[in-house]
């Protein structure tokens, strides 16, 4: 009876499923990045990312914007496909609707993953970025969706872009497969 009460108590508290991602990267960087997603912090964004990953939408998408000492951006499932015309990479999203911001007190430290957006806080869709270094100016202004738990050395090797916007020239590194983990 005591075990049943404990189990019912745990269910009532609602411990969230440990949802994450495994991202296989190929290019200058080669390997797998593991991610813990913040389903309690940004449930709608996590649902969108995991649905896109489960559909295979992220497979073959490049890191199109990579700024040394700041972040690596990917996830443009519309225009950011490997082998495609990279001139529009970073300007697209998915067929799913944009999301309302889910800002939190999670700090944008090294390894934190945030949702990319336009100037409209409610415009995040499919693109996300991984922090190389702390960026406190993003705190409370972008939705934090997860944290790298393994493979940060792979993130550190992702091919860097050029210029102030960090556009990757030539052949960018690619997410060859993105899997949802539990």
C-alpha cells in the first residue's frame, strides 16, 4: 500500500519525461551531440522541436550561421537543406505555426540551446542555436529550450561563418540525423 501511495504521489507531482535529442553532425565537426530538453520551461517549443525531429524534418539541415565566441544556428527546415541554395538559409521555418515566447530565468550559458526568432518575440518556429559562450544579453529575451549534455567538443568544432552575421561560406556542417530520446 505504501508503494502504491508513493507511486500515486509521484504521478500527482508530475515528474516530466526526460525528453532529449541526439544530433549527428557531419562536416568539419563529426560526432553526436546529446541534448536535454527543458519540457518544464518551454513545453510548446519542446513539443515543436521533438515533433519536427520525429518527422525527420531536421535531417540534412545545415548550421547556416555560426559566430565564433557566440553561437551556432541551425534548424531552417525550409531553406537550410544540405546541397540546396544556401542564399535563403536562415530565412525559413516549418509548415507548423510560429510559437508564442516562453521566456524564463534560464541563463544563456555555454551549451544552452535557444530558439531563433525575428524581432517579433512570438516568431520562433524551427530554428535554434547552441551557445559557445555565455550571452547574458539574451536572458529573458529568447526562449531557452535545452542544454547540451554530451558532445560539446563536437559543437566547438562546427565550421565557423564569416562577417558580422556569421554566414557560413562553402560547405556548412550538417545535422545528418536528429533523434528524439526519452
